[in-house]
C-alpha cells in the first residue's frame, strides 16, 4: 500500500469525484520518488568516498542518464521508489558511526525499511543482507552507539511491521499470500510468463540499459577488489554481488527485476569515469602522482573513449542509412540515432585529448547526448517494454469508448489492465460467446461497429 496510497492522495487532491484521473496525476508521486535516487546516489558516494566531489557528481550523472532509471521515473511502478528507499536505507546505516546522532539515523534506517515493507517487502531481505555484509566486512558496527541506534531502528520499523501485523489480523493466513503465493514464493519457485530465458533476463536488461557506461563495469569490479579494504570497495562489492546473487536465481524473471542493480553499478563505475576525465592520457603517464589511484587494465581503459566515439559514428551512419530505401525500417529511430550518435562521437573524441578541459567537455557531451536522447525517446512510442512487445492499447480503447455498449470482450489476447483503464470499462478475454468483440482479425458474419487501423469492433450477436 505504500506507493498506491500516495497515488490515491494525489488523485483525491486533483481529481473531481467520478472523473477519470489523468496520467500525470497517477505518475506524479512515483516519478518524484524515483527521481530522488539521482541525488541520493551521489550523496551515498560522498559518504563512501569523503571529499571526492568528482565521484559524487559522476554517480549522479550515471544514474541520471541510465535508460531504466529514467524510464521508472515515468511509470506508476514500485521499483523506482524502492530503489530510492534502498539508497536512503544504506545512507542511514553508513551514518550510524556518528555516535552523537545515531538515534536519528537509526530511525531513518528503520523508516526506509518500513517503506520497503510497504512497497515490495521481500526485496528488503537482500538489501539488508548486502548492507550487513558491508558493515561486518568493515567492522563499522563496532563504532555504533548500539542502544540508541537500535531504539531508533525499532521506532522506524513500527509503521511497516504494524501494517503487516494489522494485515495478518484482518486476513489471517491469507496475508501470507503477499510473501508466499504472490511474493517471494512465486518468484523463487514458479517460472512465470516471460521467464523462459531464466537468469539471462536480468543480464540482458543490464546489457541493454547500461549504456554508455556499461564497458566500465569489468574494470570497476577489478578496481573495487583492489581497494577492497576501503569503505567504497566493501560497500560497492557487497551490494552488487549480494543483489545479483538474489536476483539471478529467481525462477520468475521480468525486465524490471534487475532494477536494484543500477545503484551499485553507478557506485562502482563513477570513480573510473572520473579517472578517465581527470587523469592524463596514455601519452603522458609519467605525470601521474604516485599516490593517485591506478585502475587495472589502464591501457585498455584509455582506449574506451575511442570505442564510444566509434559507437557514435556507427549511430550516425545508421541515421544516414535510414534515409535510403534499404534502411527505411530505421526511420522511427532516426532522431534518436542522430542525437545519441553526435553526443557519443564527440564525447569519446574529446575524452581522448591530453587537455583536462577537453576531457571534461567530452563527459558533458556524453551526458547531454544521453539526456537529450531520453527526452526524445519518451516522446515516442518506443520507450516501454509493453509497447515494443505487444500492441498499443490507446487506439483500441478509443474504439471502445466511441462505441459504448454492454458485453464487450477482447478476442485473441489476454485481458489487458491498461486497456480497461483507458477504455473506462472492463473488457474481459473472449470465451467463445456471441456478442460484441474487439479483434485485430476479420470477423465474418458480424456487424462492424467501428475500426481503428487493423482493429475492429464487431457485433456478432
């Protein structure tokens, strides 16, 4: 109920009674909560790497430009708000070594645990385990004011635990459905629809959504292992490996199950991105300070800007090819390829420079290219999984609204909740009964009441 209660409050404050709420009304609360992970991720990095202003900014830049993080900022889904709650939970636990305010930060940690219990409760387990591993690894718990911190945590946990206890009191054993039948039990034991690829689904999502920063990940893992005695190395490795270990074995795999991985990926990659910008290029290695961080595979890492520039050039060639008869199928992606190609091509080229100012300009170009492309993407019908994998519901819903009447069913497809919402009525799956039906196939012997593209509304009574 955590997110949906906030959505209901916004609807109640902005929508007249018996009026269908607008899309922005429903998405406002999830969007604001999802976007908070961008500054919180930077703050978390600042705590792990004190005084490292550049890595703090780089963490927020990575989170700002990742497609999955931006996409959840437009969806009424739990995962974006859950990532923000997880970031603030880790932040609060990191601050518990400040003994003079351990009670306050303990309460914040408890409240964020409550928030996760009210959003997608089972995810609290791996999130808490990741934090505990990092705390034990660094022996941070020895510096806590244990009595004050634990009291604050218990107070903060009260809302989340109280709701689950109240739910159990109202529904009895049926309350366990959230944890067993439709929660952790389902995703751990039942390979649901769309899970044919199993553990490969989250890997594919990371490979699809991590650009242009994805090539930094293997270097960042080796870099974090080299600095595993530092607070940053311990938290980055513990969080990514624990969450990956919890997500990859799930039997049910859906595209958004990989969403918790983006925060540790950003924490890992930011220092290496800063190194690419602030360190001298391979033509002047002798000017490095002996105390500066030396990431593994530096020779290959310094060639990464050329790789980005090459990808940008390839996108520009695809943009040019989309104007030909052979590449006409690329026309919907034309604007995206042009903007992203320019950002990556010039960004990678400038990052190769020996001049720090040019390298900073390269990072700005990469960032602006991604942000501008995301803005264009969200004004197209390409940005959502559902719209890429099946038919868009809005034209069909308009067809149903323009031809009101009883007994309307959907033939050839399962019931779509989004279709019900836009059509302002429930349209169940066709079960072989005569009546009015929506279909994208010819309906012989029926009266055609309306048509939108390949979809028809037919009366077959």
